[in-house]
């Protein structure tokens, strides 16, 4: 029986080999030919299209490519940390590029998938920033030398974390009406990550799931098979 697995917010870091090994071990042990995998954004804590970043995650992409060749279909949505990922980069390794949001049908059920930032409508500061600055960063990604780009990204991440800590925590909560709109549009399931906090609710026959982030030596994932959804915790070590 084929299964579909969903995960989000792994936040792989270039200098954290144990974290990368955890993710690759998950891919090796938890997936079988015929399964599907959906990565719902922020697989990487930071992404840019330069040689330094490519080399840092080469083993991860090789493992994803191995999955694809074995008959396991993988799709990836971009998150607020790895929004510079390109379709051409992912498809080189057999990974489907799904953008910020995607609609899929599994076992006759309609799924709305997203990283989650587009469902947090109270976070107006980030949404305005995304609208103004993401196009600028995509342009700079094409122009800046890798060493300068990576230095600026490190500085930006530090500042970003300070801004998040200073904000009202309610900004990072999902907007219930935005999710209900998806249900009214005919989706049976809405699944995302982004807030790093697990959350589940039902609205009639419809279900919403927010996945927790991967931390330390374990990672959570949803499994959908035979019409049933289950949350698992992967902890191999």
C-alpha cells in the first residue's frame, strides 16, 4: 500500500552534519517505492544559488535523487527561509517544484498545501516585506558573488530573529477565516508548517494540520494512507 508523507521546517544548516544525517536517515528508512513525499517549506534554514550552498547540501540532494529513481515521488514547497529555491535546481534531482501553495488530490480527497506564511494574515509586517523584498532578493541572487550573498544572508537571519522575538506572538497564529475559505472552496485537508507549533482542528468533515518543526534528534511527519491521517515522530538515534 502506497503512502503519502508530509513534513515541514526541517531547517537544514550547512554546518550541522548530524541534522542532515537525521533527514537522510528518515528518507532511507521511512519511504518505499510508490510512496509520495511533500516537503512543506523551510527544508533549508537558508538557501541561495551559489557553489558554497550547493556543496553544503550535495549529499541531501543526492539522497532525494536516489528516492526519485527508486519510484518515490517528492514535491517541495518554498518557505520563508528557502524561497530562492528554483524549479530548475529541484527538477535536476527529480524533485517537483510546487511554489508557495499547491493543490493535490490523494485517494479522492483534495489537499491544500502551503508552508503557512500565506495563512497568517495578522503578520502584516512580514506579508508586506514579502511583497516588497522577495523580488529584490531574487534579483540580487542572480547578481551578487556567493561569498557576499552568504555573508549578507547570515546578518539578515540574525536581525530577522530579533524582529520575530520583538513582535506580538499573535502575529504568528493562523487566521481561521483563511483556512475556512479553503474548506469552502472544496478542500478536505489543509496542511502546512511555518509556526513550528503543532495544531489541528476539524470543521465538519474538513481537517487542518500544522506540523511542528524538526528539532534536535527527531522530526515529526504526517502519514496519509487508506483514508487515514496519523502524526508520527521519527527518532532513529
